[in-house]
C-alpha cells in the first residue's frame, strides 16, 4: 500500500500542505488555524492511517528518539532483565530501543556499533566484550553519547554502571570458608573481562584474609556458558586437578552447568560438594539444599544507565563522566 503523505491529506481536505503540516505538528493554535480546519485534517489523517516520515522528521529535528543497546548474551536472564528495564524506562521517555546481541564476540559488537551509528541512534548502551576497548575509544573520540553497563575499562574514563563485583565475590568465597571449606575452587569465566577479573580478585582476597593458599589448579577460566560450567566442574570434581570441596561460579550459567555436573556425577550437596554462584535465576529459590548466590540489582542498573544516557543527550557539551557502582546482596538458602 502506498504511503499516505501530507500532500495527499492537503489535496483531500482542500488546504495547503503547509496548513496540514502545522496541524499535524501541533502548531494549529500558534498559526491561528480554525478549529473546523484542524479537526477536519486530524480526522482525515486518522482515517487514512497517516504515519509521519520518521527519517525526514529525524533530519529536521537532529534526533531519532532511538537508543541502541548491545548486550553480550541476551539469553542470560541477567541481561534480558536489564534490556526489559531499559526498554520500559526509555518508552516512558518517548524513546524506542534497538537491541543487539554481540554473543561475546568483539567483531560482532563492532559491527553493531557501526550499524547503530548508521541508523543515527541518539545514543548507545553497551555491555562490552573483553577486547572491545578500541571500539569504545572510537566512540569517545567522536564524542558519541554512550554508557557502559555491567562492564567497564578501568584505564578509560567513560559513563558506566556496574556493581561491586569484588565485594560480591569476596562474600561468596567467605561464605564457603565459614562453612569449613579449605579447598574452594572458582569457575572464573572469560579472562580479561572486567567482571571476571574483579570477581577473581574478590575470591583471592577472601582466601588470603582467611589464611588459605591460592591454588591455580582450582581456578578454571571458561566461556560464560552452561556447557563450559559443566566441563569445568567435572574437571574440578573428577580428580584431574586438586579436588575441590566447594565451587564458586562466576555467573548464573556457569552455576547451572556446575549443578548439572554434580547431579550427573551422583554427588550430594552439601555432603560431597557445595556450589555457590554470582547472579541468580528464579530456579535457585526452589532448592532444598544449602545454597548461596549474589543478587545483582539488574533493574536498577538498567534504570541508572538510561538516566545517565538521557542526561548526556541533554547536555552534549558536558565532558564529565559518571561512574556508578551499585551494591550486591548475598542471599543464603539454608
């Protein structure tokens, strides 16, 4: 079906295109257009299902009222919760959201940044991959509005929203130590990602402060996936490495994989092994065995990132960066 234009409405209503434009852009009163003419144009536009040309409007106003969001794994409930919160918040502010999934691939993230810029999005919220600092530096150089979420780059000043990953990891490791474990293993996730690095630091800190030796063989770096969590847990529990009595997993998918390994190996929690995890899924609260996890304020993270980006769009000449670190909460199921 052919798109209905202002010219079509003008022809059918017997007025000029300029009059139609003024009415449809809420300027009828300003230009003293009669109520009869205004109502006639509005009724006709509704009847014909007129839709404004968003591209032309964007060029005229210098904005598209569209924001891009790039997450590293949309299948992770943590990121899907963040995405939903951001979408809800931006919709209330009359912005649309384009969601992209980098799948932890730097090349894919770079492609999405380029695509979003081509679509003239007003700003971008990014959960960066471990090797994407060059892409972020380019955005900084161009002064393109963006906010990093969940992960950041410590040697780079940017707007970002994260949680206290080190403290959360410390709390989980300390929980296991207080339960009598001296061989606490750690499935640490992808090397060099901000979250994995900070959580590893918290794990090491808890061991050190409680007089326990850091054993490199008890630490496994893997992808943040259920499959890799399963493989790492089997290695840690099979005797191929120093045998762990407890495992701290760096994210919820790794935790699920580790729990699957425990189940398949016919081990019992807490008699044979204990598992704890950073971040949660609803399933955790159904467990009938002792279990602890770190609850991240995903909704608050999405809200804060959205607020910072919209504030940045209002004050484009400001070069001040806002770094927000939110608190986590240790949840224990006994």
